[in-house]
């Protein structure tokens, strides 16, 4: 990223030098519409920053700004020459006084990458929509800032917007009035009518959670009331999506969340109003801007979806609401402690979902889905402790990962079991009271938890937060002459290698074998047997696993179990193994497990065995075919489909891949026909069948569903499902450009355009692949959403031979892409185009050769390549395991 990085040391030095008293930001966004088209549209941004020097002797610093040009810089009334002080990403300041006023007048650029101020033109009606997205450091693309989380300040925003638009920001609207002054010619120019919107000053917040949303959004309002507290609620989306917008359900979850957090945090929501904007082409799931939360608009469902989709959306709503306290009210000092907001929000999202909403089984989803993300991330060479070593902004960008979110949340769930629920919540309450509107580190949280729990939090932290890697817990059972349990022990294995590195010793590079960490685990061990056709738990004991071997004395004398489940109820973060008897039971009775959480935990454990090349992938697929049709939890079923698809594409032996695909598609079609008409299970099996369809018969069946010649009772083929069916037809040469174009004509919307682009890139043609490659690697003409769509269509598993020439081109291009493109687009390209489908020793060797000859490449880029290399090596090990079984 050209000149845009900021190091932790630079941020620390600047925080020691100054404190910020406030920002006044004036944006003129009338250039967003009309005017002469130009390569890069810009808008005027005028920032006034009032700050004080707090370190004696310091007379120089810098302010952050990424902009095409700067019109003027004034420091304490003194004009600075923009050409001399602005280098494209920073403005140098010298001659600082004790009290300072800086005014920066700049032309900033609208974004098409989802970073900064994103501009979107709706193809359906031509309307223009704007929104900001800053985390971790893109506010500097919109106004001049001291861009680091520990320089909090109050903000006042003033926005001039086109007539007919509405504008929102973090603070409540204070006034609006006509504004007709002339615009600079840059970026559209001319004289244009508009309105000036002014917003109330915010509480002290970090720059990365400030926000502006502007455009002709469809807006719905409501109010949350609790005693004397009233919180104005708003929810918005593009006008073209208004007919699909179920604001009532969004407000329901919002109100339930506020009830839960007020009950448990004893600290009223601190930021006034609460708007929620569902915006187009969003890079993230959502962002916790106080008073103005932004979400990806895909959470507005254009067709029929399952309960799991509504659960995911509710979880995200509550995750972002938890941030109002964990992250916005109290913020980490630097990105090392990103977990202080993300881990807590991830945990509190599932916690509140289970206790305050209709989604009472959310811990099943957490165990099956969120933790799978964590287990994968924690076994990569780039694994890191929950509290990480973040040297700079590029490191920070990559650490929004499965460890910071899902592992951190799982560790907090273990902490609740370890310290007690009330001690945990009381610690949170004291944390908010002591550090409101401030910045904290790990030590601040540990101190309050020690007070409330009486436990040694420093020792717990050293084991769980300051080392990396996932432990494995395995039961070992012996029986007496009466066939009762003589002894049940839990063996704990510690990871070794780079994944075991403590904080500060690992930055994404292998550094040799390191000793693993044996952690304290509070676990439940459940004994199961078949009763009345169901596999049910008949004995349970909780125990602290503290070393390599722990005996569960409470279970001695119990009847012989058919299944031993370590980590029953999912209290800790670990990989679970089974004894031989339990594995044999699961092969026959997995679908008979009565408890959905226990069943999900068993599925997760079996998937980990498959990924670790300890169970042949074809065996895992056989279990999916045997038991997935009986899975009651729709979220678990969707996860099983994703795992089965991954096992087929990456983990089965290449020689068995065609046979495995045939078995999966036959099984999917069978379950589709058996599913209850109109049910969410029927819809899920229809999507899975489309994902596995490869034979002529499969594709003809899909074509029949698409054109109406084939019917499945109760299956409504709505527009989203039509695109789902069309992509495999395109990928197998059954739908050409004209057919895809005709489908776009039926759905000439922003969503339809993304689907069309993906289907076009999926076609099996050398010319198509060359065009797709050029669109994302050689050009920056596409928006972030369309880059994502092209990449998704490009890499079709059925086209391995067609894609083979792009493996060497990938390694030749990625360093240039990293240097020239924004970090978000560069990450998408480096991750999405890695030649994972060329799964052989030659690709592994090419990856190693690139790493060996590019040791000076940016660490964040090397990390992405290392992660992809690890996935490839894992796939090759799994394929060897599967081939041996054949």
C-alpha cells in the first residue's frame, strides 16, 4: 500500500505528544451526482482540529490524510504550503504551540473499494448512495485525522448534500438549511443546489467509528423505551430494496438486545439515537459506528431464506450493539488489543441471542460454525495469541480473523465457566464505569476480573490470551469385570511448532518447533447410550483439566457408555477426539443423538479429524450422506453441506473425486425429494444439489427447475434460487452469455448485476478466464463487489485444467497488486486467486519458491501466501489419507 502504513511506534509517540480536544468536519457531497464524468470524482473536505501539546519540547508531528489534493493547510493562523507538507498520506506539522488549531481544506476521493466514502450508483434506478467505512484507518480518506484509536475526541459533522437526499451521522440531526455556494471544479464542479445538514457533537470517540451515510435511502423509524430512557431507532436501505425490507424484525431484535444489555451491563446506552443502515457493496458484515451502525445489505433477503439466515442477521445486530460498550464506550489503546472489542462482541452476540431472542439454540451455531473458523485460523502458520503483536496497520487489517473473533469468544465462554457468570458480568460493569470514553489494555480488564472472581487472571491470561494454538482433548477409558468404568481420563495434547508461539514471537513466519501450552480447561464429560432409539446422555461430570492427564473421578463406576463426549456442552475451546468405541457408535448412531448441541459437537470433531488427515474424507462424506438428512438444526445442516463440498473439492483423493461428486449429488437430490414441501430443509438441499451437480442428468434437472419443466412440490424457484441454479449451468457450458444476459434482464438490479458477473466469469472458456483475470488483476475499473463476484466465478472446481496456466501468473503478479491496489482489493486478489485447485506438489513447490525469493515482501502479503500454502499442504495430506483408504 503506497505510503499509507502507520506503525505502532509512531502512534505511541504521537499519543505521548498530544491530546485532541475536538474535530469539526465539513463535507460537500454535491459532486456525487450529475456533473461531467471523470476518472476520479472528488468532494471537498474541510477539517478543523483543536489539539494540545502535552509533552514538553515536542514541536512537530503529522496528521493523516489520503487525498488526491490539498487546497490549503492552516496551523494556528499560519498558512503552510500544501506542496511542501503533504506527501499523499500525511501532512507534516511543525512549530506546534501548547494549544493548536489546524484547518485542512482538501479534495478527497469517492471510493469504489468500500474503503473511505464509498459511492454506489444503483443500476436499477440510477440513484446514488454514499456511506463511510473506516476500520481500521480509513477516516483519513474523508477528512484529516490523527488516525489511531487512542486519540479520541468529540466530533461535529456538517454535510452539504444534493437536494432530495437525507444525511445521517453519529450524532443526532440538529439543523438543515439550503446551501447554494459554488463548488470547486474538481470532480464534477459547477453550481448545484443542496442542503446543509448539521449534527450534534458526539461523545469522545475514535476516528475509525465516525460515520456519514447520505442518499435517497428508504428510512423507517421506531423508539426503544425503558423507564425514563428513550432511544430513537432508525433503519434504512436503498429505495430499490424497500419492498424486501423487514424493518419490524430488525427493530424487534434491536429492542431485545437493548433489554439484555441494559439488564446485564447496568450502564445505559451512551450515544443517543440508534440508526442501522443496510448499505450496498459493503466489505464487512457490519460496523459498530456509535449511533449509526452500518451493515451489508445482503442481510435484506430478496428471496426465501432459512431460519439460520435470520439467526445470522440477529447475531450481527447484537454483536454490533455489544460494541457500543465493548469498543465504542471503552476502546483498545492500539490494535494489539483488538480482541477487547471483537472477542467480547462475538461472545455477547451469541450470549444475548440465546437469552433474549427466539434463537435460543444459538450456542449450537457457535459450536458448529464460529468455532470452526477459529480452529482453522489457530492451526495456520500465521496463528497468533488472542492478544496479538500488531506492528502496523497492515498487521491490524489482517487480524480481523477467526482468532480475534471466534477463538476470543470461545475463550470468554471458557472464562465464564472458570470465573462464574456473575463475576464476569460484574467485572464488565466495573470496566465500563472506570474506563468510560477511554482506552484500555489487557491489564485493565484483568484487574477488574480478579476483583470480581477472586481468581488469578494473570495466570489464566498467560495460558489463554497470550499464547496461540488449539489443544486436543482425548478420552481414555478402562473398564472393570462388570463392564463399568474403572477409570476415565482426559489426555491433553499441546500444539507444537509455530502455532505455539507466545505473544511477540510470531508474525506469520514459521520459526521452528516450539513447546506447546497445556492450558486449564473447565470441561464437561458426557456419557451416552442408546435408549428408545435415541443416543442420550445418562451421566455427566465437570472437571478442571490442568495437565497432560486428568482423571474424571466422578464417572468411575458408571455403566459402560457407547459414546464418550469430552467438552460436552461446549464449555472450552479445544479439538475433541474420540476413543475407538465412540467412533464406531457414531458411524451407526450419529443421527440418533437427541441433543442438538451434542450432535453439533460430534460433527465438528469429525470434521477436525478429516482436516487433520486422521479420517479419510470419503468416510466423512459417507456420514454426511447417511445422517445429514436427519439433522434438525438448519444451521448445522448448512455447515455440513459446506464441509462436504470442501471435502470433495480439496480432501478426497483425486482419483475418487468424480465418484464422490456423483454420490453427493445423488444424495442431495434424494434428500431434496424427501424434504417436507416448502420447508427450509427443502430449500437447503436444493442449493446443495446445485453446488454438487456435474453430470448431464444433474444439469438437465437443474435446467428443468429453472425453466419450469421440472417441478418439486413446494419448492419455489424465486429469483435468488434462479441465480443459484444458473451458475453451475454456466460453469459447465450449459448457459452462454445470452442466457445470462436474459436472466439479468429479469433481475436488472444491483444484486442481479453481481450474479451476472459471477456467472459470466464461471464459463469454461480460455477467453472468459483471460478476461476475468484482466478485470481483477490488470485493471482497477471494477468496484469491490464486482471484483469479489469475478473472483468467485473464476475459480470453478470443474475447471482445474483450464485454470492451470494462471498459477505462475499469480506468483508473478501479487507483489505488484499489493503495491498498487488498496489493501482490501489486494487482499481479495491474493486470497481469492491463489491456485488452490492446482493441488499438487508442483504448486506447493512454486509457493515455497515465491516465499524463498520474496523474503523482503510486505509481511502482510507474505502472511496471506503462507496461509494459502498451509491450506494447500493440508489438502495434500488429507488426499494421501483418503487415497490410502481406497
